[in-house]
C-alpha cells in the first residue's frame, strides 16, 4: 500500500460513483470511502465483501447494514470507555462518518481461545480458553500480512516505540471491554483483528468491528466453542447476524 496521509485505505485513482453525486477517494475490501463536507472527516460505506477463501460473495445490502449497525454500536461503546477510535457517527443504514486517518501498516490479532492459526502453529486443543490473551502483530503491505515483532516494525519505519506501546494498550483495553460486553450477553469473543490509523498525531482504532473482524461465538459450556454460527458466509447469515446485533445491543 502507498504511504498516504489522506485516508485510511488503499488509494485508488479518484473517480465518481455510479450515482454521479459523490467522489470515491478510496476503497478497501468491503468498504468504499467518500469525501465529506468536513476536511478532516470522511464517509465510510459498507459494501460487498468477497472472501479470499473462494466462498460466495457477501454482497447483500442487509448484511452491509448489519455490519454498519454492529460496528457503529461497538465503536460508540468503546468511545464510552475513553478508547480512541475513528468513529464519529452513524449516517445511514450502510454508512458512518469517521475521522480521516493515515494508515498505520500494522494489524493486531488477539486470541482469547485456541483456534485457527494458533491450533495449527502450536498444536493446541481447539476451543481451549487461554489463560492470557495472545496478541500478535502483522505487517500489512501489498495485500499480505507478515507476522513480525516490534523490532521489525521499527526497522521498517512503520511506527515508533511509543506508538507501539499505545497500540498495545488500545488493543488490550478493546479486547477486555468487548469481552466484558460479550460475557453479559452469553457470547464468547474468540478472537479479533484490529487496524489503526493516525489522526492529528494520535493513534486511533480504525476499520470496522463486525463479524468480518471479530469472531463471536454463541455461549457454550466449559469454555468450549460450541456454536460457531455468527458467520457472514452462511446461508442463514442475515438471521444469525441479526440475532448477534440484537444481543450485543441488549440493555442488561
């Protein structure tokens, strides 16, 4: 990805949207970005998402609206805990207003349960609750993620030691707050993937918080991941993600 200071996306040549009314200033998998009337704010629209695993394209407006609804709620919830995010407000069914950021080319993955790559890499029992969350850092460049440590990131000039500490603090607090929210709703947060950007020299949590980046599991027993059904590529995705949205927003 190019080093840009305008928007937290992979930049594309400027073009006009099909409606002829708005100029697309960038696109990212599953999202399009438009200018707003405020110079330091942009509009993020949730759009079709094509999974890399060859499964069917996730492109219904209803699912895009659910991603926006869940993301808007979770970002607003995190803002209430003084976690710095790019979220400003929800604009429409599929759009939110966000602060314009310069992307930090780092992806943080946090595992609360042994699954996926952790099971393959270390031979752990799948579904095992981890005593301490495992935090991993990946260098995001040219559409690929490379597993790195902090010294790789300093070498590459991705961020400073202080920014690395800030990102880890934000990541840990975000995970703790969202886990607490899920626990009260009989949900498990198995793992999540976080992105970051710079806005006026401040590190902000960016991108989206939805089943595309957060792995939510229906509450099981004995710490086991029993009901993995909140997935966007399932045939009953609209029903299951609607239930997830309603449970997350439940006042308890």
